[in-house]
């Protein structure tokens, strides 16, 4: 009998993760925030890579979701490399 290695239902600690979303499109930021908030995640939004870096200086972030192509400043790859 195969058993899962980790039972998500018994351990809800993963829901305490803070997620940073970086995207230049407000519609995308708001939709992701809404969807993730329904699952009780703590979501922080940034509308640019530069704003995301400022947030990372002040907050402990567990997961980052970043747009790849942003029209001004750094792109997603540069942001994640920093």
C-alpha cells in the first residue's frame, strides 16, 4: 500500500507562508492575491522588481511569484537573481 510521504491535511503549517507577488499588471496582482487569500496565505504585492527588493529587505518571504517580462527596470530573472 502506497502512503503519501507528507500528509498536508494533518499539518497546516505550510499555510503560514508569506508569498510575494511581483507583477507590473495590477489585474494579475489582484487576481493572484484573491486566489491565494482564499487559501489563507499571507500575500504581499509589488508592482515592480525594485519594489519587490524593498519588501524583501523588510519582510521574511517564503515564496516569490514573479512576472518574467516587466517593461521598466529589472526583468523577473534579474530580480530573482538578486
